[in-house]
């Protein structure tokens, strides 16, 4: 990441603006922290997160996409995480194992933010902290929609059964 952050501030700003966690964040506020982050490449179908494995990172999708599955890898995809989205933040915030399986839907390039760096970013930037809350809020809203849809489908099946 250090190569990209060595560019001019307009480039850094445009690079960060495309990532959910960094919208409106001043590049100078997090530049040193981002340089401490790692990158990781996944092949299609490669497992990133699992409820049976500890997680210490937030993963930001730089290219490609991830599929999220709850319960098992055989369940239908709950969500697709596209470029700019992040995963893993819930297990960091809750200090628990991941709640879902996350796999690469295609070859995917990720920015890895270790939990210690994540908390340093929260302390360094009010906008970053706010964005993290927005990401969490959007997850809750998304899950609420899935639950409401599933409940509606269950009611339809019950009606037909009667």
C-alpha cells in the first residue's frame, strides 16, 4: 500500500473515497497507519473467514468480490461484497469468531487492516470512526430486510399449507 500512498494527495483522496471505511477521511490522518497494513490475494473459492477460525483483521475489497454465507458454505449466498466493501469488522468489534463464512467469488485482492491498526484509525479520524458505525448500521439494516423477507415467505408457505 505504501507505493499508492506515496502519490499526490488528490490521488490518495480519490483512492480512499472508493472504500466504504475511508469516505471523507483525510488521507494524511491515516497514511502512516495504512502503510502498516498488508495486502492479500485470494483465488476464486478460497475461504477467507469461518466461524471456526479466529479473526484479527478487517478485509477491504480492492478488486474482485467476496460471497458471504451463514450457517455453512452450502447455504445460499447472503451477500456479495464488491470493491470498496469490508468484512471482518464484526468479529473485531465483538472480539468473537466470525459469524459467517466468507469466500472469494472470483480472484480478489484485499487490504488487511489488523485490529490494532483499526483501533488506531478510529482514534486518528472521526470520519473513519463514523464510517465504521455506518458499515455496522447498514449490516443490521440488511439483515433486518433478509429476516423480514424470510418471515414473509414463511407466512406465504403457511397460508398455502392451510
